[in-house]
C-alpha cells in the first residue's frame, strides 16, 4: 500500500502540509506492538484515527530522529529566516497563527505535516482497504506483508526495540523499490534467513559473479553496491564524480523529476542525501532496466583467470558473445573493479 507510513512520510514530508499539529494526541500505542501484526495494526489505527503523535511513535528511533532532524529542523530554520509577511502567508495556508507557527520546534513541524498525511482521503481509502497477510520474522528484524485494495502485496520493514516492533521507514522504502528482504537469524517455520548480498560468500570469482546476478535478480541496489570494490566505490563518489553529483543536485526540479522517478526518490530527498546514497539510488535504474536484466540473468559462467588478488571473469551472454569482468580481492572477498572492467570493454 502506497500509504504505508514509511512511504507516505517520504512522499508528503517533501513539502509543508496543511492543518495544525495536535500535541495532545494520545501517546504511543507501542505497548501492544509485541508482534509484527500488532505493530502494523497499531500503525494503521493511528493513521485512520489521525493520531499523529501515536503515528510518529510507531516508527523506530532512527526513523523518528531522521524526520525530526532533517524535515523538522529544516522547516524551523526556514521560518526563522522568513519575513513577517511570508510567515503570515504560511500560517494562513497551514490554518494556524504566525505566533503558533514561530513557536513550533522540529518535532512540532513533523506532527504538523503528519496531519496532512493522515487527511489525504485517497490514501485513507487505500489503507482502509488493505488487509494483513503475514510476517516473515527474524530475531530483531521482520517484514510485514499486506494486501492492498488492488490485490497486490506490499511490504513494511520492522525492527524490534525493547521488545516492541517498530517501522523502519528507510528499509521499507528500499523494499518498495525492489530491494531484497534482509532478516537476521532464524525465521518462522524453522528455516534460516539467507544472508544479505554483502559479499559474505564471495570467496571465489565465480561466487562473486553469482552474487552480483543474485542482487540484480532481486532488484537490490544496496546489494549491488556491496558487490563493487572499495576503490571503485570511492571513484564513484569522490573527485570528479562528486562534482558531477553536485551539478546533478543543482539542476531544476523539472529536469530532475523524470530521472529520479526511475530511482525511486524525490528531488527533496536527493538534495539531502550523501554521495554514496545517491549512487546506490541511481543503481535502481540499472537493475530495473529490462534489457540489462535479461542479459545479466541469461548469462552463464565460463571461467576465470586469477593473478594474485586480481582476476578476470569470463561469462557468456544470451547472444553467445563472451563478456569480461575485472575483479579484485579485498579482505578475502572478490569484488568488481569497475574501472578495470571498463578498460576490458574498451
């Protein structure tokens, strides 16, 4: 459901909403969030009741801190720099007074905007029609699966804090962008959660290649980033690459929006993300490209030539042509060397 708390916050907090915050709303309902299902239902109940404080409390500590220290703080600073006329106009738009607006702290602004999130009738209708299905539970992480009114599955990432399940909005966003589920330890049913695609099994060039294919198959941008060598990651986020990222951030919104739509982020998010986060987001366009996916998933392993801590892997594409990939061994794990791979292609 698009209106799960994590996605709704990220979509709506991109700009100031309407309505006054209700600082007298009931406190967190987390006392009943002893299971993922209870946590999701508490989140749904707070949303539909427009209990914005309880809604904020259904988020994990890291998610609450992120919203308050970025969105909330940013808007407090904006008001502090605004002219009296601008504050008056903004107060009228928000249905409050200039004095009340100027008195809001960072958390108050987040609560104010949550009023807009919970007042959207279209999103409320979707949430009302969403039903619980199941949860895949690890030790301190879980994925809640629900069915939206359109019959499609949606996922929310949860973490356990002090015995209570809370929503992790960043992990939820990653799941909704096609990322692989990442749990910890044993899961319900006595099975074991497969480890995340972070190179833990990439002890040979072949395993490294198969790990990369695996994260492409699961559309896991974060996992794909983990398959890349530290040297290549640095080249993609520093120096000339950093300058290009700054130029990207400086483009007009209308130019950025079509590109960022493919990445699954907003212009506002882009401008406060780190270089690494931006590159990881951009990988979504790569792993979602159908031609690229068909080629990667249809390729077969042929062999590798190893020379100490470097190697060249050879695979065969669906059209029968060979493809060369350069690898480097870091701390016993093989990773892709992007620069050397490009030289092989050139």
